[in-house]
C-alpha cells in the first residue's frame, strides 16, 4: 500500500494556497500532514493542559458556533480562558482551510470545535465506540446523506508525546471488502428508528452502508491486525487534515489535542466523484440518498 500521508512544508496558517496535487490527495482520502504548522499556546493557557479540566461525564470539551463552551469545569476565568484558546484554534483552522480549499468556502458548514485533554490509552469503551480500532467515521443517530466530514487536528502536548494514529487502506478498497457483508437496507426500519428518536432524521441507505462499513471494520479483529495500514506519529507542534468519513484511521495514543470539524456537501468538492457517496453509489449501482 502506498503511503496515505502527504507531508507539506507550510509553516504559516495564513499562507496556504490551493494546490491541485494536495487537493486531489485530500479528496482521495489521504492525510495532509503539516509538521511545522503548530498552534502556539499563550503562557496562561498552559494551565488548561490538565485532564481535570474535563467534566467527568463527557469525552471532550467543545465550543459551539455561538461561542458557548461545554464540558469544562472551573470558574468563570477558567471558562473564558478555555473558550479563548479553542476559539483561536477555530479561527486558525478556518484560515488554513479557506486558503487551501477556496472552492469549498461558500459551502462549508462549521461544526463545534473540540479540545481533548484525556489520554487515549486509558479510555475504556465498547468496541463500537473504541477509536483505537481502524474505522471511517459514521454516526448512528445523525444521518448526513453523504455530507463530508473535514477535520483539522493539532497536537498541543506539553511533554513531547505524539498523537499516534494507524492509517488504513483507501476507502474504495474498504468498500469492496465490506459491502458484500453489509446487512440489507430497509426503509421501514429507517422510519421506525426515526419514529423512536433513535435517529435525529430518516436514515438513508448511504448512512446505513457507512455504519455497516464502520461496524464491520471495528468488529473484525483479523482485519484490524492484518489489513494494509501504516503508523503515523504527529508530534506536538504539528497539524494534520483529512476527511474522516473517508480516511481509515485509528487513534492509538496521545493526550491534549484540538480539533475542528467542517461539513461540506459532497457535490461541492473539487472532484465529487471521489466522495464516499459517489464511490458507494457506483459500487452498488444505485442512488443512495
């Protein structure tokens, strides 16, 4: 398997410009890796580098589009400091994406920005929720009808510890492997899930198949061990970008990360034919949304 990482020398958030090769790599599911594009913490923000900041009942601290911080414990000063740090990262992440991918800008939809102070290695979860297993992102309760999930990550670990990923095979290879195992889609089941409020809206066949790929990958322990994959270590002071609904990834280790999610209509890509929606539609021979 050829490497799924594309290393880029950019060292200024505001200096990104569109590049056809980078864009094609990103839309093919590869990870754009910026080893010199760090997010600098202000001196007072170093006090936020503690898992004690995280409310015990949540996985991440998040800042919504209206500037509301959720998931952090502490007094008003701590809340404002955390919101300021996360908001500054949001602005820089958007600046990077707008410079790199200007064609996307009118169509981008901003999702909450997250700060993840918890240690990956000590997290205890069910196999479905265990992100230490290779997977592509798909959400049981939130159908998205093929909308893309573009993510910008940065490691702010103060102790030099990398964020360690495994990156797996290309999306079409995953689809060809797991589609034959997928349970058939039933509209009546999708209607029932919506009526019972298990899903926030009607689950399309695309969303059903993406969940089948997600669960199929995570439940197959032999696949986890033996499928084509590479290790990627993202040190503090680095940034990486990918479509997490297309890039096969597993998060193996690390602590203290900031992440920005942006959603994009698949039809608004530079090459819509490279999207998971287009690939799954082609492989099944029918429209899925």
